């Protein structure tokens, strides 16, 4: 019922659709509170001037109107919950209505203010309420430019097989975001057994540094990509591939199968 009671002002100002008006009039015939308020509205507005010229509403009107509406609804709900013995009167015969009660005298100043705003502003309060419910439209933002990583091939080497080895391998050194990515691809590698794995090494003056571990497929093909992000600058002079007993070798234990100077 509270929702229908909230439509009293719109009903009085002929702002409801035909269907809403019919539904409210059914409610009005059953709600003594709305009947009394409607009668008070008619009494209060008998002397209000009509045809007032539209004026520009003050900038703070929105906040004041919304505050009044919220306060009125809260007080009105409290008043309705405490009134349990109100007599229902047929609205079609307003002459037989009982005298207006004074229990809602607090309501008159707010009703007058609301109706005056409606007349002067040509419905500006309703416009503000509708705007409050709708999210503000924002212009589509420009898509952010994604940072593009440009990879640069700095070196390419064909590794040479050791004596008795028929495998082939290629090593690429690609600069990526201030780092060097070593990519090694090999073919025709000897088969592995157990936990064996292939290990790539880069050497500086004979000292080896790990540069990736991989397992070959059944046809002897394998590849690895390794970011050469070491703790300091090195001047590597050799790259090599060995077959290790497992993937955890920190120093070469197997024979060198393929190698190339850098």
C-alpha cells in the first residue's frame, strides 16, 4: 500500500497514466489516510495561483526537494502505522466527508512547498528524481595503448656435431625487453633412457653455465627456450649440448654432442 500512497501527489497533479490513475483510485477508496491527505491538498491549493510563468530553479533545489521527499515519506509511514481505526469514506461524495483532522498539520508546509515547486518549475522536481535514478552517461574512454615488445634477433648459430654424432641443432639469441632469450632447436638426437636429459651450456673461458634443459621426442627432436638472466655480465665464447644422466646436473657430466663458437 505504501507504494500507492506515494502516488498521491502525482494523482493530484494529473501526472499518472490512465492505468495508474485507475489503480490509485481503487486504493483511494480503501485508504482513509490518502482520502484525508487528498482533502487537505484540495483545501490548501484552493487559493494557489495558476498559470505562473516558468522560472529557472535554484542550483540547490535538487538536494532540498529530495531531502523533503525522503523526510515526508518516513514520517508518513510512521503516522499510517499508528492509525488503525480510520473510517473509509467514498471519495465520490466529498460533501459527506467528515471534518479534516489536525493530526497532520506538520504535513501542510511540505505539501505547499512541493506543489509550489511543481507549478513554478513545470515539473522540475520530477525531472530531478528521474535523473537521480539513471546513471550518468559517460563518453567512451580511449583504449589504452598496450606496450608492444619488439624482439630482435641478435645472433644465430648452427651447432656442429661431434665425431660419430649425426644430430643437428640451431641456436638463436633474441633480445627481449632488455634480456637475451636463448632458443635452441635440435633434430636427430640420440634416444634417451631413464632420467637422462639434454642440457644446454654456455661457456666463458672454459667455465660452463647452465642455459636450459630439455627432453627429446621419439624421433629425436627437441627444443628449449632459456632467458639468460645471470647475476653479472659475461662474455660467453661457446655454446654446447650434452646428454646428462638427469636434469639436475650443475656441471657437465656427459659428452658434448653439439657445439659452436659464439
